[in-house]
C-alpha cells in the first residue's frame, strides 16, 4: 500500500552497469509487465564521459516512457575495471500526458545509497539476491496504479501552485529563470524553435543533470500552447488556430549514438524533440537536428555564453558525395529585443533590484576574460541600438505581452552574467537559488495570495493553499529553525511567482502571434486551400512582433504556418519605400 503523496507511476526498475568485456549491460530488473522491453536503455543511463564524475542524474526516454536514473562511480581494485565500477539505478514511468520523473529523484538517491552501503558492509562487489530487497520494496510502493489514466494536465497554476505541487521543489520548470539567464536574449531563438516544433539538441560535458533539466525547461516554455487541454467553449482561445500535434514537443533527454534511428524517426513525426548528448560526434552530423546548443562554450573563467548553431542544407550536385548540411552560428534577432525587455524586467524584479548593464565581473587572473568582456560591451551597444529602433521609433504603447504598466517600453535592460559552468556543471540547489539567481536583500516579490492567483495564466484547481501546505509539511519534519523554514517557504513562493510570470509572458506573446496568423488564413480555414500562399507585407510581419528583414523570422513564420496554418505557404513581399517609411515612423 502506497503512502499518501507518493506517486504510483513506475512501470520498471533496473540496474545497469559497465562490464569490462561485455560493455554496458542490465544486470537486474523488475517490470510491471513482461511486454515492456528494456533493451538498449543501458546506453542512455551510462552515456560516454560519465566516468569522469563521481555521481550524476540522467533523464532519458525509452519507447515513449519517461525515465530517470542515478549514476554512481565507485572505487575498486578489481582487475579490468581501471579502478572504478560504473553503474546506474533507473526507473521507467507509465505513459502519461505529462510524466514527472523528477518526483522520484530524492527517493531514488536514498535507495541507491542504501543498496551500495549494504554491499560495502558485506565486502562484495555487486548486489545479489536479498541485496535487491530495498529496490523491490521501492518498486512495489510506487508501481503503476491500474486507474492512473492518461493524466490530463490542468495548467501551470495547478502544477506549480496547486494541491498536487511537488513538495520536493524539484520541478524543472522552476529553473526557467536560470535558463533565461544562461542563454540571455538567445533564449528567444530557442523559444521560436520550440514553438515551431524543430529538432533541438543540447551538447554538454559531464555531469549531465543540468542539460537534462534544461531539456524539460525548454519544452515548458511553449507547453501550454502546444497541448490541447482547454475546452472548445473557451472564448479566449476560440479565435486561435489549432496545431496539427496535440502534445507538447517531445523531450527525449539523454541520447547517444545508439539513438540515431530514434532521432530520425522522431524527426519524421512532425512533433519535434529536445534532447541532450555528450557525444561530440553529433556536432559533425547536423542533418539530424535543426538547432544545437553547445554548453561547452560557457566556462566559469569567462563571461561567454553557450553558442547556438543552426543546421543549414547545402546544395549538392546529383550523385555527388559530401556533407548535406552545415552548422552556422545563430544569434538573436532585433525583433527579440522587446520581448527580452519584458523577460529581463521580471528577472531583475526577482533579483531584488536593477543591476548595471555593462559591468560584468572581470577575472584578472585570466587574460581571455578581458577579451570576452570587450565583446560583451559590443553586444550591449548593439542591444541598446536595437532598443532605440524598436522601442522609441515605433511608438510608446504597452507591449502586448507585458505584465507591467508599460513604463519600460523602449528601455533595454541587459542580461545578467550567470553562466553554466562546464568544469563543474550544476543546477543550483535551494541554498543557492534553485533558478540560478543570487539571494536578494531587497523586498520580496511575493504578493498576497489573491494577487498571485490573478497573475497565474492557466486554470487552477480552486485550492489556493496547496503548495504552501506541501512546502510546510516537508519543512516541518526537518531540523531547520522556524526562521529558516519561513525563509525557505518565502523563497519557494518567489520562485513560483517568477516562473509563472515568465511563462505568462511567453504565453501572451504566443497568443498574439497565433491570433495574427489566424487573421491571415483563408476564411474557410487552411484545409479549404491547402496549396494557397499567404502573402505578407513588411508591415504585416511587424504586426507579428517580428522583423521584416530577418531571414530567421521569415522561417519562423513558415514554421507557424506549417503547424497552425495547415501547411500554407508564406511569402514575404519586399515592399516599397512607402512601406518602410511607415514602419519606421510607426504609421
């Protein structure tokens, strides 16, 4: 019998290890059904390079089952193991609309430590027989329930601030502010690829937990707009076109070279995917993805950020051999500045104050950081120029997606200097700010509970005290002092509020663009003229909050038309001088 609050959605538990002669193998497993195939899952749980770190958490998928495993490297003097034994204890979850493998991570860490401690006390190398009893009890307690159903999603307010909110505060969505600080304005390039259901790969060095979490966070930016969970009678969404896919972009998690066929198959589905890998050879195979984020270019000794590359097809002569695609560096576009202003405003509020825009930290011991700082100043000047263009010259109306009063329209605030360390990659814990921000001494962002409900952008369960009850229940059993417990609850509330505000901003921008797309579609719907062309003038493109001169924004519009316009073609006219004068003057 499961205890209250413990999720019952596990369909398999297994132990994978590296054998010196056989390679990666599964040496123990327990399944809820004999039809479940675990073949190949050992490669996802033991990716290349993981031997360099003592422990890690890996998220992955197996036949559309979400999974997570805990990796540990244990010292040994055994012949052939080169001083270490590498193993992972993992689980697979039932197929649901939104699986939550992170809810099992704390208990899974405790379980693997218990098993290995018992083995160490016996003086043996690997668990056998009764050593697996704790894992069997863990599986029976959390085994999938027969009436679990599809697990319909009820919105962000319900998941993050409702009665079923994760009491362990391990939900990856809470790391959205961290992702925005890591990527800066380039996070909007990722946002457009997510909404356009492209194939996205994150390349990282071990440990991989941060990259796996970023996969889930990236998918969450557009999840509310990609899933079809609202009623047909919802007036707010009645005028928006519906996408071909009814599920969110697929989060594959960790992939290896053994998953080449899976990546190809998932790419043909049209749903899109987000994955991460430690195999550098993927950088030489750009035909398998549309966007790659190289986290290894962000180092703790410089102020550099992860580099984004897009895959571009190459023209080849018939019968000629050679690469079919090449990688090109991709940066944000000028049209991203306005949306980034609003996101950055929310991030600065969360930080408790406004930071200076051109004062990144300088590492005097590293000469390369000085060059990075100089390049950063150049970027800042470019952003300021772009802000003057799209902010001051095009009017002073309130942004369509703004959650403020519009006072910051035309003003550009630059991103912070957080970066994702590669030599010691991690996602900061509660004591350091779960979403990657420093603790602020300024006033709290948390408003009274009714105002928090008003700022939520999705349906709520109607029980407004769920997350606080869960948080306090979790803290009440700890040894923290009352003041420390109160600070943790306050910090969690601020994290939830900031995340909901950021998600609302993305959601409002998406609603604007999809509503504009609907206004250009044929009156009888896209199905009435599947081969029709949607001709847009430069002024029409600006109505999408996009740049008429940006080739990437043009491709982005085509992605939206493919998904939400029934595959209708998009043609952007060059326009005459009158059109451009009207755009500049905001007429």
